[in-house]
């Protein structure tokens, strides 16, 4: 059911979003030049009405027609909606356009299907032109007689309902539905499919509308991100929050804060109450925007604000952020165990690979990858950011790989890898059945993207063909432990801090001393670190050698070096440096098992500080 709602909402918003520019142009004209605008001007004010009455509905209808019936549907949709418009020019027929456009596309598509194979030679252009004109004319008449009046009545009922909510101070309660729906990626459907048509009709009557503010207010999400920035116990999540704040507040990409709520669902209470307070304030002070704030950044929000309400609108955004922050902060502070890197628990699913199941974050052969597509609900916000960041990340090594973004329902057929949020996987699989699907929780920092980056740049893969220049693949850590290759002499505790290179050197030399590798393997471990950091997160690094050093591995072995004060691995510190040498093809399996073994935070913290070698061996050799 959720998928069907998402698809329907996506279809509605897909008719509006390509035409947001026209709505913004209308909003600017209204904000600047109407009688109550910043700089009233009678001549420019005359542009406002025709834009709202004719231009915007025609654009929406033509877009809807094209979505269903291609270019011919676009033309027929534009013709047909004129009938609905002329049935009542006192209101904007945006909702009628959303009906007439797809209906026109469907009609012309069915006609073309009926004529397929039956078109007389030499009459193609004649039939195509006349069919579009006649069908468009008939639909325009239908729109004038039926669709326009029906939509006028529906809009009157909806507007009356909104007025009742406002008059009885009940409008703030819609936040109870808005915020959870946003987190389920229904934000575009709600804002552009429902609120925008109602708001545009209100603007025509009153000059501004609160409906533009219900979903687009950046305040509630800002409060959540600030709570994570100041009070999250997980360092990686805390460090990612400031960047998310900037993207959310100034870029207007609200999707950026959704994963922070999905990590800890109780946090959803914060934006709900924050938005309730803001909507109540906006209702109390008679606030409204003159056009859609798209994207929902503070810049777009204020640019669509009437001059007389600017201060009240700023206060409303601040109130929403403050209330959301106040409620989210204790929840985040008490959550403790949740973090963005909890998504690494999904690495345990890599065990399924040995059973023939596809695993997020792995690719079959990096040499065959030509196109990577980041997909979100609308294809205009978080996916664009994710694609840009990942494109910049790999372009130096793989300039031939195309990294782009789109909506989850329009992933191209030639896509090799599709990167989507977890809640959109079902739609992605339906849209791109032949693509590898990688699921992520956050476009800013996600272990699945790190795994993909490593595989593309180093060739680390589940089972690399013989002869390929990829990293040496490592054995299953659990198997290593069960064989008790972790010897007492291989555990070194309470070491003083050293450089990353020295720590890797020490681990390699210990592997060599214990007879696991030749001495040349140590240099291969240093070379491997130069390619991509072996820091795994959670204070753990697992340095190992490259393919070229595979022949120098005598037997599977593991050593553990403990640095309680930490070794700098870039911007992170590793308290545990686990040196590994192995024979086999289970590198990614090792990573998954390592995360599983260390998912007990109490155990992990003890491993980082204990001075009891026997206890360490007991834990690792279970």
C-alpha cells in the first residue's frame, strides 16, 4: 500500500515539479508588484493573473500528458485543459490540469495503439495531426462541461475545509501526518501534489497562502540536525550533522535529515511538535507565502514571503527549530547506541552472498561498471547531492564511469548500479530489474558507499578472477579464530601512540615474526594503506597486503595491537590495529564478521583498554 501511495504521489508531483520555475516566477511577480507587494506596479501586476489562470495549468496539463502519452500527449493535454480553464476563470485550475493532462495522454496513447499497423501509407502525418486536434477538441469540450465544474466544486470543499481548520485553530494538527509522511519520502507528493494546488488557489484570492508553509518549513528538520550535532554520542554521526545542517537549511534538501530520524524513530516527535508550534504561530499572525518555497531552504522560504510578514515568518522558522531541538536533544542524548554507522550491521547480510543472494554494497565485476545512478523519490534533491559527491570521489581513478541521478521510478535501462535509500528499494527493483541495487541510509556518510568506492578503486570484490590485479582477499575472521591462529604472542597491549605507518609496520613485523608471512609482506601492507585507508570505524583498523604479496603469505594469521590512546588514521583514531594475512576469497565476509564480532560496544571498549592478554585470547578464540 505504501508503495502504491508513493507512486501515486510521485506521479502527481511529477506533473508539478518540472514547472516549479513558472510557479516561482508567479510568486516573485506577486510578491513584488501586487498592490500589497514590495514595490507595487500596476503594469507588472497585470502579468500575475494570466500566469496563474492560463500559463501554469497549461504547463502542468502538458507535462501530465507527456508523462502518459509522450509528445503527442503533451500537445493534446495543453489543448484539453483550456476547456476546464474557461469553465471558471475566477479560480486556478491546477487540479483540473492534473486530471486533463494524464487523461489526454491516455486517450492519444490508446488511439495510437489502435492505429498501430493500420495506418494507410502516405496518410501518417494527416492522421496524426487531425487525431491530436480532434481528440484535444473533444477533451476540451469535456473539460468545459464536466471536469472544470467538478474540480471547482472539489476545490470549494477543500478550501472550506482548510478555512474551518484555520478558524478553529486545528490546522497545526496536520503536522501529525506531514512529518511522518515526509520521512517515508512522501514529501514531494504532499507538497506539490496536494498543498501547492490549494495554496495557489488561495493566493489568487488573498495574495498569500499558509499552505505553502506546511511542508516546506526548514525549522523542524533543522532542530533535529542540531540535536545530533550537539548531543549525539557517536562521533561519525555527530561529525556528519554540521554538513547536513548546511545542506538542509541553505540547500533546501530536506531528505538529508530523514535518515537521522530513521536511526531513532522516537525523534519524529520533535519535528511534529516543532511544526505544530510553527503552524499555530503562522495561523495566529496571518502568515503565508506568495509562491512555493522550492527547494525548502530558508532562502527560498524568505524570498516567497510578503514584506509585511517577513519578521513573523522568521520567528516561525526559529520557533519550529527551537522546539524541535529542545525535544530531540534528550532523545538523542539518551539513545546512545544508534549511529549512522549502525548501517554497518547490514554488512552481516554479506553472509548471504555465499548462499547466492545479492548483497547491498557489493558488485560482481568492477571492470564492467559503466553507469551508476543515485535515485531518490523526486530525483532532484538528495540523489543529486549524492551523485555529485560520489562522482567527485571516483573521477580521478574512474573518469569513464558515468555517475548521475534520477527519480527512483525513472532509473534508465543501462544503469549498472542503482544507489537508493532503504525505503525505496522495492520501487528501484521494479524500475531497474537488471541493475545491482545498493541500499544506503544517508547520502553524506554511509558504509555501503565506502564499500562501493573501495571495490571500484582497488578491485576488492567477493571473488576476483585469477590474474586480476586486485587486493588480496582475506579469510573469514571467525574461521581464523576457530582455528586458534590468534596466538598469545600475537597480542600486544598498552602500546604507546605511534604514527599510522609505524603501527602498520609493527603489525606486519609481528605477522612475519610469528611465521605467517615473509618479511616482504610488510611493505605490501604499507602500499595497501596508500590506496585506501584500512580504518573500519569504531576505533578499529585492519591493515593487510595486496595481491602482489599473495605468494608471501605462508599461512592464515592474525595479530592484535592495542593503542589505548589511539593511532591517527586520517581524521579518525584506531585503538585496535588488527593485522591480517590470509589465503582464500572471503575478504568482504571478513568485514561483515568483524562488524558482527565487535557490535557489542561493551566488549569493544574493553578490548581497547584491557591489559589482560588471556582475557583477549578467550574472547577472540571463542
